[in-house]
C-alpha cells in the first residue's frame, strides 16, 4: 500500500473502508466541541451506543420482575453468561464448552493457576515475562509464595533485548529446552502491553507442551485485537479482560478459555463455587461439588448481569464485523500511523520518533509504542491539549492504538497534523 500523508488520501481510505459504519455505533468523546482522536482503545475502549439500551433492559426487568427476573427476564439471569458462549468461542478460536465469561482478569488468572500451576518436587517454576503487567507479576509471585516457594527460585523471567526492548522467541525456546523439566507453567501475555509485541502463541505452546509444561496466556491486549486460535494451538488456558479492545466498559467482565482436554477432569484441583456445579443439580443445594463439563465448571458466582450486559452489545459488533476484516483494517490503519509518524519525524528538526513495536504485521496488533527523542512530556501535553487521547509512559514513550472498530484514517491524518505542529513549536 502506497500511503500519503494528506487529508485527501485519508478521506479516500475511509470511503473505501468496509467497516466505516461501525464508528457511528460508538460515542466518541469531544474536546473543545470536536471529536477527539481516540488512540487509547488498548486501555479503555469507547462505549457502543447500544450498551445503554442493553443495561437499561436489565434494570427495567429487575424493576418489573424482582427475583422472578432470574427465570422470566427477557434474558433470564440464571443463564445470562450463556448468551456470550457462541460469539466468544468464535472470537478466541475456542469450542463453545471451552469458554466462559466471569469475574475480573486477575481473579481468573488466580483461578487458572490454582488448577494449572501444580508445582512438584523438581518441576515447580513459572516462566513469565520480565516486564509483565504489574498485576500479572503480583499474581504470579503470590501464587509461588502460596505454594511455599521463594519467587527468586521459582520464577524464571524472559529477558527482553536491552536495546530493542523486544523478546527474542529463541530465548523462550532455549529456556524450555534447557530447563523445561523444572518448569511447571509458562504464563505470558499474548501481546506485551508496553511494546505492543505480539508473541507467537502457537509455537510457544508447542515448545512448552513438548517440554511437558502447562501453558497459559494473558490475552488482555490480544483479545479483540489479533487472530486467536486457542483450541488449535493447544493452549491449556487463557484469560482476558473486555474493557480494552473489547469495548465493554470500565472493569467489565473477564473471559476464560480452558482447553477441552481439561473439560472432564472432576479431580483436577480447583477453587470451586456453586455456579460451577452441575446445572441440573445447582438448585438442589446438595453437598459435594460436581463441576460442569468444560470452562463453565470454573465459575464461582452467579452472573453479575449489569456488569456483563455491555459486553453483549460489544460482542455482537465483533461478530458482525468479523476478526478477519478487523485485522485487515488494523494492518492498514497501523501501517498508516507508522507512515505518518515517520513522515513527521523526517521533517521535524527537534523530534526523532523511534518505533519500539515490531515492524512486521505478524508481530504486532494495532498498537504502536514510540520513543519521542528530543522531546518529552511537554510534547505529549500539547497533543492532549489539541484533542489527541494517547498514553504516556516514563521516560518518553507514547502508546497509541488506532483500533479498526471505530478509528478512521482521518483520525490518523489529524493526529499527524497535530503532531507536526506540536513538534515545530517545541
Ligand atoms: C489490563 C491488564 C490487566 C488488568 O487486570 P484486571 O484484573 O482487569 O484489573 C492485567 N494484565 C494485563 C496484561 C493487562 O494488560
């Protein structure tokens, strides 16, 4: 694709975009009366207009029916989580009985580790990323301590290259080959939240399983962003949140994938609750936990319907758009952002932009993380002042995610113009 940094080009790209109408299905925040350039869908996705209606439906049914809503609401609450199953399975490449929506992401990481981090005499270590998202670091450390180990002995961290900040996959395979018999679990992010590097989950899974190691992925930055084929890849488990790329609202419900090979293991240790109990007996309130076949067997509590409702609106959009089309558009949008960043950097006198995120579309989603050499926080503040919503990380990294669901090529052109004038005045 031959990109041009011009309003005309951006406009033409938007006209040709088969997904362009989805933008109208979202509330776009405004600043000084104008729609902002929203590049933080990797942190909190925008609100689908349908979300309010779908939450209101549950509020109305609650008002009208009280407790009877459990069985008589238009979407009966006792089975509310089942409304997500088919579409979630398509989104992450799982079978319907391999997925369930429940809890928050970090909670689910703990629940999965309770089942799949089973340290034994020699095999007791967890292999994870060096600069994992803090919550994942705390979860992993506390699990290791919970089992009586010292994190210094039981956690192996994958070191990124100090120059590029990226992880060389070979370093993962080497560790698995050399120390595989000491590792109980590989748990890494499908995509690094800081650099935007996408890991090859398929080959990592293959290498881990060959070494007899369980493998789980935190898909916070991957779900709704990149192609996932969790069942085929053979991943043991995965968890994700739905408020980032999946546009389901602050703190919204998390998703879990558990591979079919663990579907029917009632003896697998787990932290259980009544919602994971065999459905036919759930309301008999009998002692003795009998897990539901598949991922639903890990549920603890009845569904938080009001928190889950916006995700129905969002999943419907993902299902209509289809991940394949979204990814096709994402590669164009992100490629265009990369082109615009380079164009501005070339012309600017006192700004040099260095992109940390890998160049290959195979190794990234829609996020680009960039160093702004020569300028710091004041540049970012100027962008913010002019209506660009991006994310700042010390010392001088800006993270931007033009998402295919609602961002336009015009957003990127406008951003380029704002960046150019902010850099010139810096
Ligand atoms: C966003 C994010 C989280 C957040 O965890 P919550 O439990 O949803 O608060 C955890 N891990 C990663 C990798 C993330 O990107």
